[in-house]
C-alpha cells in the first residue's frame, strides 16, 4: 500500500513538473514581462473571473514565468487584451503564484488557454474554436503556443454568443 502511495506521489510530481507544451521553439527566452507591464489582468481569485464575466467573455491563460512557451505567448495575450478592450476581458493565472486556482481549472500542462463565455447553473461555459459552447473545459482548451488568429476566432465566437444571448 505504501509503495502505491509513493508511486502515485511520483506520478503526480512528474505531471506537475512536466509543464510546458509546445511544438515551436521560443523566439527569445530572455523576454519576460512583469505583471505590472502586462495588458492582461493577473488573476489570483476566482471572483475576479466571475466579476469580469458580467461585462463579456473572458480569455484565460494559465502559465508561469519559468515556462518558455508561456513567455512566448504573453505578447500575443497582451495584444489581444488591447485589441478586445471593452468587448472581452483577457486574464492570466500564474500557476506558480496561484496553484490552487490553476487546480480549480484542472490545468495540467502550460500554457493552457480557454475562453469563458458565461456561467450556467454555477458552472462555467466555454467557447470552442468551432463556435460551439461547451461545459467541459477539456474540449475547449488550447494547449501550447498558438498564433493570435486562433484566439481571435474563439473570442469572436464568444462575443457573438454573448450578443445572441442578450437579445433573447
């Protein structure tokens, strides 16, 4: 029994340390922005996300400063924050600073990005790339580095969904 517990602990440790997912080589490992310099909002509490959802969809990226693909994605996320200001909120979780919050979203590999469009019956509703709303975040998450256009497509679907819902 004790060996099974140790094995489970070892597997959990490997999963948590495995971290970054990317098929691209980071352009510049030296690029790192402080949270103060970021256009995306640093999230430390779930209530921040809930409050932001009152104004529209939320793009949420989970990552860490030590993760090269996360640092490569940061400028894309910040650019989206500026481009979608007033239409959507762009936020990020630093998994090193807020592991509990990352755990609530079942973040197992970073960078991990999703767009939340609403809350129904106390559960988040996510937007998939194809414009279909989804209650299962695993089916709507974007793992690793992606180009800005991928996130623009999802955000545009989310904004359209929110507009349709508010018309009903």
